[in-house]
């Protein structure tokens, strides 16, 4: 009896929570497709789950269909399950890749729309005038992004979003990632760069100690690419924590880039690392790998004139 009462209370709490987070539509008149897309983009930028939910689902109609297709007894658990599904779908629509397209310095505009049967297709173009404004997705920087919204029904609900990126033609040399981890009496320092002209040469300095030769022995870490640096050395004596580091890369044309980062702790847990990513992309939807301590990325900054 107590177990049944507890289950009932949990179901009621779930309903209250999901309804408060994602309230049903109030029967407001349908906006134009372009107005809906504008509101949807603003919701993406603000990570506004309620608005995204409202613009992708007619909750009143969906709940009515559940009630029409089922006897009254299981209505409540079915409705609760439906709200949970809606919450999961909304989280997926706030995917890192789509949100990362709308960077602070990138202007976007609706470039057109057309009817396709019962659907309306709306086209949005985003320009990235500077590389600092450009998202880094799929291993490349974007020069431009074209987003296709498909809206359906009399309420113009967003059904699908398709994004097409135009790669950036010229990318300056830059250090993009770095990593720090320790073993028994040694530490490893790694980095990767992008842009410029390969091959690259590297120098690493941490806590005033310079390491100017890459460690290339394969100890189960795979084959390192021409864009990667990997140093391993016996543990030096650092004066204090945190430890400031600078990686310097030079390309075949003599272009140079520096990446600065700070290691919070010298020693790391077994098979774990401090992971670093270039600013400002560190804050643009990039996910830390499973080996990163705490599942977070720390920033790499550049020189003032870079």
C-alpha cells in the first residue's frame, strides 16, 4: 500500500514539474512562418526550452489525442510519459551544434521562404565576418551557415531543422587544443594546431621549464598526426600550483602562434587529464572527452597581437 502511494506521489510530482516547465499552448493565433522562425532562433540563443517546446508541439491537441485513443484509467501516466518525451526532444533541439551557429558577432537574416505541400520552408543565412565569430564544427571553421526550417500545420510548428556549413577558405595558424596528464614520475603534455602550412614545429614551456623536443615513442597512444605535439618527460620540480604553460607552434611558412593555459594541479588521477580548448570556442558547445577531469574544458588564450 505504501509503495503504491509513493508511486502515485511521484507521478503527480512529475506531472506538476513537466507542466510547469512546458505549459500547454493557450490556443493563441498562429504567427507567420517567418515570425515563428525569428522567435525560434531567439529561443535557441537564450536556450529558452519553454518557447522551443511551444513552437514545436501543439500540446493541447496531443493531450486530447491521448485521451481520445485511451480509456480514462491510464490517462495520467500516458500524459506524464508524453511530457517526459517532449522534454527530451526539446533538449535534443538545443543541440550544441545548432546553438553554436548563432555566435555573438555573427549577423543572421531570413533570406526567403516557400510552400511545399502542407509545409513551409524558411531559409536563414548566417555570415561570419571574423574567424573569432566562426563556429568550429565537424573539424572545420565556417565562413557561412545556411539553415533550413520546415514548418507544418496551421500553427506553423517547427518540424525539422537542417544546417549546411560553408567552410572557411583561409584559417590562420592557431593552437586549438592542449592536454596535461601525469604518470609514475613523469608527465605528458599534448597539443594540436590548425591552419597555416604543415609541417609544424613545437616548443612547450610550463612553470619556467622548456621542452623543445617532441616525444614520439608509441606507447599505446596511437600514431600522432602532423598537426599534433606530444611531450613526455620525468617530473620536474615546479615552484607552485597552478602551473602556467605556453605552447608555441611554427608552420612551414614561418608563421607563429602561442597558446597560454594554466594547469590547476600538477598530478592528475590515473587515465585522466586536464583538457584545454581555444578561446572563444571553449564556450561554444564543445564537449569534453571522457578522460577530461570533471568533464570540463579549460580555456587556451592567445597573444594580444594574434
